[in-house]
C-alpha cells in the first residue's frame, strides 16, 4: 500500500526526496522531449509513479502529454490531452493500465491529495504527478523523480532519481541514443 502523510494547511511545500540519480539527459528540443517520453511510456506498468518537478515552463506537461499519447497507442495521436491545472486530475483508459495525470500546483488544501484518490491510484494505475513538492515528505517509495530544468529557449535538462524498486533503472535503460 502507498502511504502519503498529511500536511497541515499552513505547512510549506517540502523539499523533494534525495534519491540516487539514475540518469541525466539533455532534451535539446521539444521533439527530443517527446521521444524520451515515448520511450519511458514503454517501460511503465500499473503501480508506477513519476513525480515531475521543475519550474513553470520547464517541460513537465509537454513530457506528460507525450507519454500519455504514447500509452494510448495509435489513437492517442489525435487525443486531446488537457493540462490538469484546474481539474487537478485527468484520467485516461490506456492499454495495460489506466493513466492518472495530476497537477498539484493549485491544490487548495493538503487534504485534497487524499480526496483526489491519488493514494489508491498509485497502487493500480500509472501516475504522473506534476508539482510533487505539494505532497508531504512521505514519497511513494518505488516512484521515480524526474526533475526538469530550463537550459535554453527550447532546451531542457532532465535528471532521473529513484527510490526503491527498479523504476529508475527501467527509465535509464531506454534513454541511451535518444536524439
């Protein structure tokens, strides 16, 4: 069972987990970001959680949209993948596992993490969580943290860290040769 600790309403956002780095890659264009997302999509399975961190405009949502389209298969190319900024969560029925895309940036109260059903989804679905800093410090132990950093007008850097389990290694294994 995935356990998330509750924050008090006035609690500040916590630092991200200090997990070992599994991989680093330069995302030299939005197209490279899409290719990386497609490769990562292929190694994910039910119960996998990606924590997507980075400043506004760093590529979190672009990456998530490309990953979701890849998970949806050929019909995903035409799928409208809205940002969950206002709805907080969007779900997609993808082959092999439902995909949950959560954006915690506008979280009104820390208890909403539990009201959204994220704890249960992390057990059975593939979860993409933007702004994981809004979660309490008890991170899903087997998750992977993807930190996006702006390095140029269209370029980004991605650092992958992981907790327990093999998710970080699975992601790192598909990053070689992406261009």
